[in-house]
C-alpha cells in the first residue's frame, strides 16, 4: 500500500499520489495517461 510520507515532492496536490516504492511498471501511464507522466 502506498505511504503518503513516502510520496514524491513533485506530485501534484490531492488525494492521489505516487510514492517512492513505485517500480515504474507503466500501469498508471497506460490506464490514465492524462494524469501520469515520468518526471
């Protein structure tokens, strides 16, 4: 489960975020490409 204290500093404000355990598998980009990008 994602941990808010491990979220990346460049996440946008809001309830949804990516934390530092992301393995960049590509699912988020495939499912919601308008909302996610590699920074």
